[in-house]
C-alpha cells in the first residue's frame, strides 16, 4: 500500500476517534439538552450516528490537513548557481 494512502487511512481513523470523543462529551455534558432529546425520541440513535459520521468527516479532513502541513519537505534538487 502506498505511504500516502496509509497515512490518509491512519489520520482518518484518528479523526473519527476524536469525533467519537466529541459526541460522547456532547452527550455526557448534555449540551443544548441533547442527551434528553436523544434518549426520549424514536430516532435518537440515528441522530447520534449521523452526528458522529458528519463530525468524523470534518475531524478527519482537518487531521489529515494538519498532518500534511506538518510534514517536512524533503527537496533533493540541487541548489546554488
């Protein structure tokens, strides 16, 4: 597997893990009465799943972007005149 694909998969998994922690914190601290809404409606599980996936795509994209920007450029072209 190419290194770039492996790097993307790893950082996407990190982003989705951070998203899971974020959604768990939202529910634990009952932000905007979200835990009550999830527990007392019929589609609460679906809402939590959608919240996790959609936040996961954002977190994974940001995680990969930061990883790419922090890579050291290894330019092997000769310099000088």
